[in-house]
């Protein structure tokens, strides 16, 4: 089948490439000529494991092309996927100006009837709005389908090829069947393809992401309580996660969630709720809890070094919002970097994929390291803020030798407290009792005794 993808961001690029890889002829449209030139040269414009190889392979096979020509793109696809970003507005609601402009442009160039699929994350009722807009700008029939994406950054190719479910939202059975056929190569018999109403499909994406964000904020709230009552969150989590009604997923305490989905989707759904005169208190609390959690580790920094950090140097391992991506959007690591800088500290950062994007944001305000151990030179402490695999089993002796004092702030709970005690680190994590290294053990014990007395 001939498919057009509008937007070559994260969702559009993965969607178009994976559809091409199973034999469809896909044309991807974007307004950025620099990005299109890179893609036509077989170069991936985002970091996503396995994606660049697929782009190159399908481009060479002639199944995947990229263009800035709206007329060509609108004529090419029997099915047109809108994969345009919907960033948050200042009030938290979704900014639909981009997808509206794309839909209008496609409608004006359609040579005949088309099935248009919204894969962007949009508020309930957006499909109705876009369908009306397109019909006002074309004389041809438009059937609009909602097909929300459920891709995880860092595993998007796998998620597309082996989805948990496919959601197709429309009241038009004919259009639903066309879209269903597109997904059959990726859905073995036990993978559900859900045919539901368009507005329900739009809501399902927001509801799913908001629920997962809620689990993260909930476990972080419990972790913060655990710290204050001297309980290890790992033990509490095991007691929760083995309950079949709860399970282990998204119950990992840390410095909060980030990225392009959870933060904006929680706020957008809360904004939808406000627009219909309902106070979504849980959603607002999820967002507020997450914003506070991004700062939680800094309390430990202040307890160790004081409120002013002038002259102190911090090594930061990890700046992307999660591992296996170069995405720093809404990353909790950036909140921590800002807090360190505002307090007068020097920051040297290392990340396997995120430094180029970080340099765009901070330029010369921080230092950038060639590798993880290079970042440690002359540092007063190490902060681990992203759960990259290469940070999970480091050379602790090398870390201790490189730091001025063996102090680690672990915002992802990557290390066992027993390991850190054995290596004589002063070690702070999320929801677990601190470990005080041998060098500071006596003075810290004295401080605690004085506090308790």
C-alpha cells in the first residue's frame, strides 16, 4: 500500500520506517529541508536503537522516501498519517496549531478521497475538529481515524513490530478495516486490534500515559516517606510488586519522569478536564509530585555540602530523561543541573547519547566529558541521573580514587547500599537510608547523635 507520513519526528519516523520495512511504499513529509536531506542520505535524525539501519535499508530498496513537497506527499498516500507534534501550551493544554496546519495543507492538495489517520497524541474531540477543518478545505471525501501510538523511546522499533495492542478509533467500518490490514503483519493472532470509537481512542492514549505517570509519582511519594521513617523502599516495593493486582511495572523510585509524553500528557488531560468543569485532582497531584521529585536529590546535596556550592565540582552521569535515547526534553537531570549551577557549582556532564542536545541548551555553562570516568576529574561528588547500562557496574575503586571525596548521589537507585558501604562511599539514593563512608562516619554519627538529643 502507498502511505504518506506527515512529520518526521520520533513517532513519524518510526511509523513510516516500520511500515516500509514490511513492503509498503512510504513517503515521509516534513517542512525542515535540512532534516529531509539527512534522511534521504540514510542518516537518522534521532537516536533510536535499530532505526538508522532500517531507514538505510528501506531507502535503498526504494520503499522509503522523504520530501518537503506537500503536493507530492498528498498525492502519494492512499492512507495519510498525521504524526505532527502537539507540545504543551503555557497553560498545559496541547498546542494543536501544528497538526491543524498540516491537515489543512494536506486537504488543499488531495487529488481525491483519502483516509487520514491521526497518530499524534491529541485531546478528546480533536478528530472531529480536524475532520471538519479538512472537509472545509477540500471537495474530496475525508475519513478520519484515530490511531494513538504506544511507543517507548529506546524500544520504539520493537514496540511497533510487537505491539501490546493496536487501537483504531473510527465510526467508519471501511476505514477501520483498511488501517487494520496495515497492522496485520505486526499482530499475531493473540495481539488485540481494538476497534473503538474515535473519541475513546483519543482518550485511551492520555489515560494510559497518565496512569503510568501516576504509578511513578506514587512510588516516589512512598520512597520519600520511607526515607523519613528509616525504611528501605526496595523492600517495600518487593512487598507491593508481588501482588498480582499491582505488579512491578513503573514502580521504580527515582528523580521523576520526563520526556516528550508523560509530562505533557498529564497536563493536557488535566486541561481537558478543566475545560469541562471537572477538577482532576489526581492528575494535578501527579504532576506536582513529579516536579517536586526532580528536586528531591538536591536536599541531600545541601545536607552534605550546605546551601552554597561555590567552588564545588559535580560529575553528572546521564542527562537524557531515560536510557537508550538522546532525548533531554523535561529530563529531571536538567532540573538538577540547573539547581547545581544556581547554587554556584561547576558541572561536568557525560551521557552516551545526550551531550549534543545538552550543549545546545547549556553551551559553555557546563563542561562535557569524553567518557564517564573523565567526568570525575577533580569532582567533589558524582551524581547518577540516568539509568544507562554502562553506569550499572562501574569500577568503584576508580570512582573513589578520582573523586576528591567518595560521595555518590544516585538518582536512579542503580547501586546496592551494601556495595557502597563495602567500598566506603558516602551514598545517597531515593527512599533508602544513606550510607556514610568511613572518612565521614564518625563525624556523621556525632551529628546524628546531636540531632536526636
